[in-house]
C-alpha cells in the first residue's frame, strides 16, 4: 500500500496502521513511543501532543497561524479516532474533495496547494470485524454513488477479538458480500482480493488498483485475507483461549513477517545472516528510540518538579516538609503529582500571610495555566479566521426595507455567498433540484450547478463526513441535515470526529464545516422533545447557533 501512496494523497484509517505510517514517513518509532508516554510537546509528538492513545496518527496540516499548508507536497493523514469505523464518513469526504477539484472548473484557479486536478487518492483501512458497523456500509454505498477516488483496504484475520467471522459477516467474506457493488454497465466499486502474506501479489494488486482509482476516480475495495495475529487482543484475551490448534499452527506458518523473511532469502534479496544483523540493529534502534522518547518526556517534568521542590524547601513547616520529601523522592514523576503536592502544601499554609505562601500560590496558578495550555487548548480556533474575530454588524432597517418570507432572506443570502466564494457548496437531502424542503435553495442548482448544490440519499452520517473531509482539504461545505431530529444519525461523527478535531491535533488540523438544520417544533415522539441539551453537551468544540429570525440566521451563515 505504501508503494502506491503518493505526495498529496490522504489517509483515514485504523489505529493499527503504524507500519504504513512509518513506510510513508508520516511517523516514526520515536514519535510512536512519545505518544505512548503522552508527551505534550509537539516537537516530540506532533500527531496529538499526547492527547490521544497510542497508534492514533495525524500529520500537521496547518501553519502557526492556523492556515492551510501545501498538502499536495506531503503525505497526509487525517487525525484518527477511537470509535470503530468512525473515520469512514470522513474518508468519503476526503475522496469527494478530489472529485470537486477535478470536475468543478471554478476551483481550478484556487486549488494550488490543495490539489493537482483531483489526482489525490483517499486511502482507508479497517479490520474485518469493523465492517459490520453501519458507518462502514453507509460510506461504501456513498462512495459507489458518488464515484470518488477512495481506496478501502480491509485487513481480514478471521476474528473480531474472539468472535469468528462466521458470526460477523454474511458468507464469512466481505468481498463476497460486496460483489453486487462491482461495476457492470453501471458504475460501482471494484473489489480485489489478495492474501496478506503474499508480498508480490500485494504489490501487484495495489499498484493496479490504485492506478485505476487515481486515473478514473473509481472507488475500490481491497480485501486482504489470511492475515494473522501475533498475539491476542489483550492479556485476558489471549488468542490461545479461543482459537483451535489448527488455526494457531496456520498463524505461525503464515505469519506475514515470517513469510516476508522467507521470500527475501528465497529470492536472494538478502541472506539469513544479513537479516539477522539487520534485526539485531533494528532492535537496538527501537530500544534507543524508546529510551530517548522517555527521557524527552520525563526531563521537562523533572524540571517542573524541581521548581516546585525548591519553593517548598524554603517553607519551614513539618507538614510541608513531608509533602516536599514525597515529591522530591518520587520514582515516577507526573504533572498531576507536582500540582497536587504543591496544592496540598498551599492548603497547609492557609491563613498564613507570608512571602513563601505567596510564591507557592503564584507557582500553582502559573503551573495550572501552563497545563491548561498543554492539555485543554485549541478546542476552538484561535486563527484570524475564528468567527469570534468577526466584527458585529447589526441589522439595519429603513422604511424602504421590504417584508418578505423568511426563506427569501436565506435564499438571497445563499445566492450572494455562492456567487462570492466558489469553495462553498451544500450537500444534503433535497437541496438540489427541489431547493430544500423549505425552498431556501430554490433555483440555485440551475444557476450554480450540481457540484455546488448536491442531492444525497438519506445518510446523515456520511453527509456530514462528506463535508468534514472536503473542509479538511480547503473547501467550505454546508452540510444540510433536513430536520433537527435527524441529526442524531450524525451525532457520533459530529461528537467524536468533527467537534474534537482541532483539539485532538493541538491546532494541527481543522474542518470548517457549517451544519445546517431546522425544525425544533417540539413534536417528537414525546410531543415536547428537544435534543438541544444533548447537542450542547455532545458537541463541545462546535459553535451551536440558534437564530431568532432569518435575518439573524443569514448573519450566522456569513460569520461562519
């Protein structure tokens, strides 16, 4: 797969893609360990600044001011999420952007840095068990309908932890199930099957499949079978507990690394003694990277501990001395330990007005501020393009102001914005030919074309994903969810992916999506239902704007 990946391409994948990330130079072993330790320094851990679990990859797409860099010159990984199949909707959007850059002539003059005529492929990866998730099926269907350059790899080891594939997938084969998606006289999705331990076949399959995806903008699924597990999912889930002896023998014999080693020797690429030398050197290099990453993680924290201890030692009080010794002699030093011990000491000094207490209080306040910046920053944009930097322009009315239907205010506003910025497009149910169920886009598809106002099926999660991926590639999508009640179908994607994107990359990635919905007529199943409290709490990181009238709504759209 790495051999077919080109500068400008994109990845949205599984949190087990470390080999691919290293092969494409999008990450390295030292960064792998830095993330494992939770190093908040972006120079050591550029993917998430320690905010994500291990193997959650991302490349930095933005400059220091929050503007987009030149994605066409780099290998690009959108930021991983932990929820199974949660990246699939975003993958559709990353591929959809290539379609827009290739087919929309209005984007030709502004695609520099973002695309080269839409030649970029969006690579997705997933395990066989995760293909049972609804987000997978919704994304596959959307890709087939849209005909976008999406290359989906399924790693199939026959199990989802202990559950065999016969209890997960119809016919026990995702490629067999998807045969109905393959093209005939109608467009579809190419399906390829290749064994995971057959290196030559893998290279040939990926080379052929990706070349067609890139050239023709036809999606493809590559089902990689006979994958093996070197170990169980967890200590308690050791695979010896649920796999047969025959299966364990197969996994030992057809282990992909072992088979690759045999192939190298058989075809004279290297001798066994050379391989043994490289393996020994690799082990030393990994251990060195591990130790360097640990020291880079611990050294600053030890320095912070020493600052606190130096202040505490100047306080002559037995209770504080005990706290000081505990902190000074701690074998494992964490920032939580530093701040908790300093706060405990400050509590011991309550009611005492002294320079020592003032110095300690200042340290605690500054240290909390530093840690707030380390771990809580960038939930919202700080860039010059932040909506909070847009000046307020109050509505001005006169005796000559006309009174029109509220939808006409929005229609004229959308018309002006579509004319102003070719990056703006809207995707959603009935937004095109009909012009929305409330006709706020009436006539605009005929004026601006189907690529600017695009009808979709009933698939809220991937409507939002379509917008997220495109926004990450420099476009300005409006995701139209027909009614507020339907937004619950997209809530997982909005909450786990979009709302956290800027935060979980420490300002390294962004997706300026506008989600448009309406309704809230309080006529849900409970006749007074409102999901607003759910949205406010689930979507921290997304501005939720509720206009009082359509003039104010137009202002919200213009601001965002």
